[in-house]
């Protein structure tokens, strides 16, 4: 069974540009969540989608957005990139959307974004 | 912030020794999970412990949870060089979907 797949793995963007990252969850998983990891802030929750609806959102500016398609694949977009957006962006999927009840989430390898 | 903290931040041990790392968190939880991350890679799920459990084992891993102290510990027995990685705890609360709060991580180095 294939794991969580994220593309692209590495990318370099210029300040002011926008970027779209893609995530394909494990087959059958309906919940997809996104995290940003930086050396200074650690792992920070961005948002979660379940059945094409955003269910939770972290404390990030509106430049960060996402969506989920009917096949559960998800994309996140960052507009007007800033240097501080340089990070590892991790996508995670789970079978159901009730993590609080003990649902394991599985992570992809991440997308390394460098903003110059 | 609900973010937890791992202690110690860094740990270096000899192969074959045991490694213990601790996690403290701030709010009530339904479950706590431990993850491993090799440098520059994604997170690998290790073990999940529910709030009504006190101890759980998986292979060379032993996790304890003390909800009264809002803390958890991860013990890796008979460590191997391949255990070298960063270890994170993540807490999940009720009615938050799959929004997890991660600790700051413990960087473990196992010297062959």
C-alpha cells in the first residue's frame, strides 16, 4: 500500500511569488492535514481537510490556503511568499477524521520550500 | 500554547544503552503519540497511548503516560545506531479532528 506522497520534494521560489504543494493520501484515507516545520517554530499545524471541507485551521495568515478534492488529494497554496515561509511542509493523512479519539496520522516525506 | 516540550533537547548514548526522553504538555488530552524523524525526512509513527492507558509497549519501545502530571516518557531499550533521529510527542484533544500539537523534539544520537 503506497504511503502519503508529496510533490514536489524540493523547490526554490522568489519572494513575492506563490507556490502550490500537492499531497496524495494513503488510499482510503479521507482526512488530510498540513504542517509547517521550521527550526525556530518546530512543527506547526496549518489546516485539516476532511471530505473536501476544511475542519480545522491553525494560526497562519490568509496567504496560506488549501483545498481537498473528491479523491481526497489535497493541495496547499502560499501566496506572496516571504523569506520566513522557507520550511519543510508536511502532509499527513488518516483513515477517519477523529484524531482526538486515537486515530493515527501518517506523514509524507515533505516538500522542502526555500524562498530567496 | 498547547505545544508540548521534550526533555532533554539532545541526548547522546552508546549503542546498546537505553534512551529515555520525556514530554510535557499543557492541556487535557485524549491521546498522545510519539514520532521519529530522520534528518530531512517525514515523521514516522511509533506508538499511540490513550489517556486512559498508563503504559504501552511496542518492540523495544516503552511509553508511559501520567495525565495527572501531564507528562509522558519514551524509553528505547538496547539502542542501535539506526535509532539516531529526532523524537517528537504529539497530543490530540477531543473534537479537534486531526489537529495535533507537537513538542519541540529530542535529538537522539546513538554512537556505534
